[in-house]
């Protein structure tokens, strides 16, 4: 069923089969129907995390288990193989296959009626005793996981992530040459899932302790940061202990060795991403604090309900850490900053500039997609997203500013000046955009990571639906949208920028953005390719087949790997 469309109704193509209840798998690659022109330099593999079934029939009195928050939807991943032309006059070809990666968990839910363990926002029956909840949490956090498909991990796919082997064991040698050797799927927990890069079959499960024994915390950032020059990875591990303890670490792409860069004791918070410059890792603890020092997750069993009420009197904390390990002369934590409070899912970019006040000093510019508080988390309950839901329009209404992201830019001044690293300085507000057509799920030209840049691409709200319904190219210099793509009833996922290899180095927007779009009218998805300069369509590859068997559930993130190069775009 698709909600009927009128000119005055808000419309969102998520009810029933159109957005969430996607149980069909394309295990064998199937060729898509290509129209227009897909540039040959797009050749390679695009991975997209999607959504599996929303409901599971259980054996307990024939009850139905229902997922109630977008972030907890059951996992399914998609693979698009983009093949370069074999002759000068032949077109690009695109093949697609997909697989659910949590069949073991689905079986557990079917048999028990429950998805035990910590989730993002799943609501548990109030009749459960604290002891039973604690047992479940202890099992999920400390007991070896039985099968590779018994977890629900479906946020950020990472091709060729150092540190993990093909089955998620610890990797001790350097990455093999070639395209995609390993595929690791991640979430905001410290558990990762290894998938076969071609068939997408789950091969193994591991926790970050595989990388280093001190990485024993429960939470991490789904978006690890990758150095565009070395391929080294950077992230944090959050251990609740008596207070929050963040261990910032790096994994070398050359040696596969993991080293702890800094240990920081501060308020535990839900942090989805971080920032990286040429010389520093930036951890911002924004205002999504977990109550009771993190222990509340044990009895709430989900992150969303364990968060403290947003406190506008508390500052956001910024920690700047030397990227070099101690073994190479690294200094650990070098600077601390305070800024006005905000919430964020996704950072955009950070880079170093010479200080205007002191040419011997370095400032860091840090850009991100910000919110005034954490109210947006309530918007992502599924009942608040469906176009036929009574509560959805209140969250999507243009007057509901708390549900909309906006561009924020901060400056962290005097990074290398002689201050105590724990003495908090004041971050400077550089820019604050409007809550109109601002980007979310952001992507930039990856050659400009860690550099002064201009353009960011993302999904946006145009006000025509109950959820993201357009794409925007945002100009960070004018602080305004430079171009917008929007088609009524079509919902685009995270756009990934693919640079034109023949463009000049200074041509930041020379290339295309590629995304998976859900056509809610015809119940089918297509891979959309837009010119990055003006967001005009240049080509698409459409899924074919029966209605209900040719669409991708609206998921989160993806990654593109160029053909013949281990160049990762978008992870």
C-alpha cells in the first residue's frame, strides 16, 4: 500500500512495503536498467546499508515483534557493482545483490519474542524485572557471540578496514593489494561484523578488544575517521567505569598495529562521529549526556531513554589529541575547549589554519551538522515518520525547528600555544546556518578532507514530506544552499561524492554524487547519479522486477570503492 498523494498532503513513502518491510533478498547479482550517462570513473563497488523487516512473527502466542525506532531496524546490506564500458561506445553496466545479515537474530526473535541486549531505542516490556534486564545486558556485553549473523549491525560499512581479518580476527599483516579484501560493518557499539565483500554473507563478529585489550568499553563512534594520505584509522572507545572514560586510538594501515593516543575522563555521551585534521584528532563531547554516569543504560536497555534531559546551561567539551602515538613522540591530549551547547550526529570536516593573531600558532576549523537539542531523536520513532501517522506531521512541520539540522562552524584557537591541555579555552563560533535547506548525512570531495573546502552534499528537508525528501549542495562560504534536487514522493539516501579523476586539483565540485533513491509512487528504488556542480541528473540504474521486490529500505550510510584502487569514498 502507498499513501495516496494530493497536492496539499505531506507525503512520505515509508508505509508498509515502500520503506521498512523489506524482506526480499537479491542473493544472486541482478543487472539493473541503466538510462542516461553514468561516468566510467564511477566503476567499482558501492555498498549501502539498508533495512530488513520491520516486523517478525513469533511463536509466543502468535505475537508480532515490531521495531519501533529507525536506528533499531533489522539489518540488510546492498552491493552495487558498477562496471566500466568494455568498448568506447558501450555504456556502464550496474549489477545489484543484497542480503540480510542478522538471520540468527531473526530466529532468536521468532523463538523468544524478544531482541535481548542494548539497543538504541527499543522499548521493553515494563514487567521485566531489573535482574532479568541486567542478565540480558551482561550477556550481550560480556558473553562470546555464537554466530556471525546473531547481531544487528547496519550503520557504516567499511571496506579494507585495518586491524580486522576477513572473519573479524585480529589482522597482523599489511592489507593485501587489490580492491575490497575485507568488509567490516559498524555501529555505535564496539561490536563489528565482518561480511564477505561479494556475497555479503556474515563471516565473523568481534569487539574492539581484538584490536587492543584496553578497548573494553561498550560504545564507540560508528564513523571512524580515515587519514586520506596514510589510510590509518582513528576512533574512540567509551568505557563507563565509575565515570566516562574515552580512549582515543589509531590503527595503522601499514602495520595493523593499534595504539592508544589518549585517555580522557569526562561525561559519557552518545557520540556518533568525530573529526580529523592533518595532525590532530578532535573529540567533541556534545550535549547528549548519558545519565547516572552511563549506568542508566543497564536498566533502560537502550541509549535513547538513558540520555539526560538536554541542559542548555552545560557547555559542549572539545578535546584535541595529537595524532602521533607516544611511540612516535605524540603528546596525547594537547588542548581542551568549551563551546555553547548543541547536539550532533554527523561532523563534516576539520582543517588547520594559521592563526590570524599569531602566525606561529595553529587554529582548527571544525564544521558539523548541529541541532539545538536532542528532540530530533524522538522524530525517528517509526510512528513519527510514517506519512499516515497522526504524529508525523508535527515533527516534519517547518515550524518545528528542533527537528532540523543546521550548519555550524567552530574555531578552536591556539592549538599549539603553551596552555595546560586540561585548561579549557573558549571555542569561537564562526558560522551558524539557517534551519532551512541544510545538509544531513553529509559528504564532501574526499580529496578535501582535512583541507579548507567549500561544498558539502547531504539529504535535506524541503517541507514536502514527513522525512528527508531532497538533496542539497551547501556552500560553506556563503552559508547558503548552492543547488537542490527534489522529486515529489522520492526519498534519497546519503549522497556520496565521486571525483572526476581528470579534473583540476582546485575543481572541488568536479564529479558526481551517487545515491540510492526510493520511489514511493512506483515502489521501486534506483541508483541516481547527479552532476555535483548543479545536482542535475546525468544517469540512473533502476531496479526491475515485481512490485515489492525492487526497492531498498531507507537506511543510513554507504561506501564506494573505485575499481582497481583501494580508494574508499564515503565510509
